[in-house]
C-alpha cells in the first residue's frame, strides 16, 4: 500500500514533522509508540512512500524496524492522520 497524499502534502508534513521533533532534545516516547503502531498497521512500503526514501537500513535497537531520521516518526504520524482526515472528508461529501 502506498500513500494517497500528494508530494506537496508530503513535503509540508515533513517540514511539520521536523519542527515537532525540534521542540525537544529528547525522543518523544509517545511518538515512538505511535510510529511503531503505524509501521505495523500500514507497513514499510507505505512509510517509504510517505518519507520518499528507501527504508532498507534497519534500526540498531529494533532490527525489525527501519532506521528513522529526526522528524520522520512525527512525519509518519502526521501523514497517518492526514490520510484518515482525507477518508473522512470524502465520506462526508458523498
């Protein structure tokens, strides 16, 4: 499964994700849990299409998960939310 968001939306979400991650020096544990859940539910193909890069590099701590750069966990969370909003909006207008 690939994302249904446009490249412009993805670029905007990436900027928002970077800004969210920059708010603290530390990794947000809630973002870790949420991004792991999203990766489990949507899959790495979806995440790779959202982040617009190859995710073959693995996490050192969790080898079953991809390595994510600063702000990418937040970007995945924002993209997940944006796709759900897109679905809800399309159902409301139908």
